[in-house]
């Protein structure tokens, strides 16, 4: 069975600051055609920052798309030409006011490959120290600390509903339990 789709035509509909939107006409293996609406985005970094007491540094911020304040891991888009490690340090400093002496790459994942090409690079940050960096002008976040051991309850009670945060937190939670 052939699973790949051949792109026959691409139409750019929108080019913005953080995303672009295109519609691809594709040929399926059965020789029929279909449309794919695709959001193009810069890669992102996601940081699971643990302090010396195994608290996770999280951020509270309003998300207009869901009209709610969400609790999330520090994360953000990589700047053009910026490598993931540099981006992870910058985002951690902007959103939590802390940096890490140890920043370990964990894994990459696709945000939602049904409609976007966004890749997220996950890092574990430890040996934290105060090192504030000014937030982006359009950013308004509040840092909170949550014990890693309570993360399952935070997810179960809908305190954390963001997929990238759940993925990163569960990965680190399970890895720490293996030790």
C-alpha cells in the first residue's frame, strides 16, 4: 500500500509573523485528489525546568485561541538562525527569570502533524539560577512552581491541559520514576 501523497499544486493563502497558511492539492494512491490545509511554523523549544526540590517551573498565561489562562511548560519559537539549545536558554530566562547550568536535550516531536509542520525540541533544565531576561513585548506570563510528584494529579484535575506540556512532563515524570 502506498501511503505517500504527491503534491500537485501549492497555494499560499497567508504569510504572518508566527505562521504561514498554504493549501496543497495532493494526489492520493487511488489517483483521486484532495486538499490539505497546512500551517507552516518555525520550530519551537519546550523546557522542563526542575529546581533542587524537584519542583517544575511552569508558566500561567492567557491563550486567546481557547479563551483561558493555561498552565504550561516554558516554551517558544526559535529565532531565525538560532540553534535549539540557545533558544531553550533564552526562553527559560524570558518566561521564568531562571537559567540552567545543565540543559539536556530529550526528544523532538511534531505538534500536530495533521495540519502543521511545527517541530518541538524538548529539554530538561537543572541546576537553575536566577538570570532574568525581559519578556517579549506581546508576552504576559506568571511563573509558578509545582512539585513533579503531583503532576499526574495536575493533569487529572485539568490544571494542565496543554499537549506539549503533558508530553514533556509525563516523559520526565516517568524517567525520574525509573531511577
